[in-house]
C-alpha cells in the first residue's frame, strides 16, 4: 500500500483527500499538513491519518511514500526542496511556479535529486481554462515539437497573482 501525504487542505487539497480515500485502492492517505492546526486536525481525524503543522515533519514521516502538494505556488520551491532532500515523489498542483526562473530552479532540484514529480492539471475541463486555451490557440501560440517548446507565462485567471501564479502555455 502506497502511503500518501497531502500538504494543503484548502479547496483543492480537501478534494484530493476525498479522492484518495474514495477512489484509490492501492494507496492510503497517511498524513496531512495544514498551517491552520484546528482545521488540519479535524480533517486528519475524519480521514484517520496523522496531522503535521510543518511540511518538513510530513516529509520525515516514514509512512509517507509520495506527497500531493496543493498550496499556493509561491510556496512550491521550498516544499519541492524538502521533497528532494527526503527523496519523496511529488504531485504538485498547477502552476508549478510563479516565474520561469522559479520553474527552472525547481526542475534542476528535481533532476539532481532524481525525485519523481509531476504537475497536476485538475481544472483542464473548466470553462475558464477552455476559454483561455481557445484564446491561446487563436493567438497562434504553437510549437512544432516538444524539444522546441518553451514556457510562456500568461496572466493569471485569478486577481490575486501572488497566490494564483499564472498559467503556463507551451509556445
């Protein structure tokens, strides 16, 4: 059984917790982390798992094999660094970073450590994402191959850009 840790228990994180508990047969939610201790302990108790107020303690938990990260993207670099040091695989909610420089730094950390990671795109079917994709296509943003692709940051769909980051489009 794969032990999953979850960092961030807001709207997306709570949804991940529910999906892990209800839909994964070969994995279990074994630990959660949230800065708000009261809310975090409540979800941990309801899920039958351990609670950590500090993500570093979650990475140190020997029951945790892989970690889902559902926090604002400004927090991703430090969390990814801790995952690399602990050797824990990651699923990071989009966007990976708030800038190309941060995305490059994260990519290098993962490459050097050998930690497996992926970026989740859970809202790809939502209307705002569909409209944004449509606008990108209309602007003729394209690439001829993945090796020629480069990341272009598009203005965030949310007004709180420090919390929401941006959308990465391939061009």
